[in-house]
């Protein structure tokens, strides 16, 4: 008598907790890597000034990062389609390590420029890739929470990395070597991950005219914040150093600037979920303008702690423009437009992050260092006037109960949004998330 073989099928049921644990390796990896990034962002201008180079030389390193990032936005999609997420993740981390080792091995600002372009290419690629992986691994129910934790981890890691510059010897090349070692540690969770490979993002589609018709204020806000945030992150440590403050003071300043982001962005983001987001953009734009005037008028008179407080609040206002402008544009877009919207905003931010720091760097040999405050203030003032004009032209607003909550984010790096969300290409409800801010 033959016995039949009974086949059974086992179905693995995943929970929100198991999904969070599954993506924790990617979040841990990028958080550790951000500490190395913050360390280098503090080290590069400090080291160049200590070597006797003019402030404009140190300032030139930021548009180099932005230029590389712009290239990375266009290149990451084809790379992923060719080799997959895991391989490209390791490639990008290798490029970051190579850029840091280049800084350690050479003392030439021209070579450093090339290294920072490579870093910018890699860091933007990492963010597009990481968010694509996270979107693929979680459900809509926890997507907002995961992306929020992801960005919070980067901001805090970046701040802690910058702060640690005060406890390291900047005379030699030990700092970029330590940063390289930290990135090497960050590769371990990625190398061991068992997350499935998601579909790569589609080719980038940029349509300024279409996105402008959806949300002029949202697009203008993304352009504004790309310029002012990168100007601030570039010139604040240079300004502190030229004012005679120590390397440790520079590190503390950069840490507090990231904390200011959290202190201002959370309450203002929550407020924008309840009232017209354009009013919130107008409030933070006015705040940024007032602080720029205050900074210019008190140049040379502020104590260090007052200067830190000023830059912290100022950076918080600038970063709030980023998250609220992105949310405003999403409010007005159809789900089918999310991918186009995100890719266009990503490129708009990247272009502004290159243009405005480049202009300020070219002007720096001919104007005092504090002039960057006036440039930042002028950019935000123009944006504020435009917001006021649009409020008078278009009074209707998306009702609060029909909006998604503002997700915390940072304009230190590109935000791919739904461009990196594979569901957004086929799911008409993709992009709807609920974040930590309620």
C-alpha cells in the first residue's frame, strides 16, 4: 500500500514589529555613516583655514558636494537597474571611503574639490537607495514612522559627528581616517542584510512647468531651501572659525544647528497640519529674515552661546521650509503625480544647492564673511513675498483632514520622496503616510 505524501505550504506572517526590525540594519548603517559625514563637514573647512587658505577656498567645498549630488540623482537609477541595491550600496560606501581617504592623503584644495564631488555623488545615491529599500520593506501603516526615524537618525548622527571634531587632533590626518573607519563599520549591517532586493526607481522625469502648475509655492520653497540650507551649513563653521572661535566651538555650533532643526521643525510642522501651510511658510520665512538682519547688525558683538542660539533657530526655520514645502506640494498633487513631483523637487533642490553657494563663494573674496547672512535673508525675503502674493491669488486650501502629516526631514541631503517608493508607480494611494508628528 503506497502512502501519499502530504505537502504543506508555510506562510510567514510579518508584523509591524518584525518589519521594523528588518529595516533597522539599513537605518543603523546610515546613522553611523552620517556621523562620519558630520565629522568631515566640520573638519574640511577647519583644516583649510588652519592651513592658511582663504575662507572662499573652504566655502568652495560645499558647491562641489552639491554638484556631485546632482550627478548622483541622475545616475543612481541606471546603476540600480544594472547591479541591484546591495551591490550599489556597497559601491557608494566605497566611494565615500575613497573620498575621505583622499582628504587624508593630500593637502591640496583642488584634490579635495574632486573628492567632495565624489562624496556628493555617493551620499545622494545612498539616500535614494536607502529610502527605496525602506519603502519596499514596510507597509503604508508604518512607512511614515520608518522614514521619520531614518531622517532623525541621520540628523542626530551628523550632529554628533560634527561635535566630536572638538575632541580630535586636526593637525594631522587622523580625522578623515577615523571617518573612513566609521563608514567601514556602517557597511557591515548592509553586507549582512537579508532584505529582498526591491525594484529600482524609474528614470528621473523632470517637468518644472507641470510641478509649477501643481504647487508654485511648494516648488519655489524647495528651490529656496536648497540654497539657504547649503549656504548656512557651508558658511556657519567658516564664520565661527574666522571670528576666532576654537575647533571645539565649531563642533558644538554644528551640533546645536541640527538640534535647532528638531526644535523648530516639529512644532511648526504640526501647526501646518492644522492651518494653511502657506501661513506657516510665511511665519518661518519672516523668522529667517529677522534673524539674518539680527546677525548682520550684531556681527562682532555676540557671545559664542548667543551666536550658537541664533544659528540653531535660523537653521530650524530654514529646514522647516523644506518639510512644509514638500508637504504642501503633495497636498495639491494627485497620487499619480507623486513620482513626477518628487523627482522634480529633488532636482530643483540639487540645482539650488549648487547655484547659491557657488555665487556666495565667488563673491566672498570681495565681500566680508558675514555677507552670507544677507544673501540668505534676501533669498528667503523674496520667497516670503511670493508666498504673500500666492495667498492673495489662491485663497482655497486643502482641508486639514485631507492632508498627510508633515514628516520630519533634513535639507542636508536630497529627499527623493515617492521617487524612491516603488508602490508609487502603480498604487494610486501611494504616498499617503502618517508620520511622527500628529
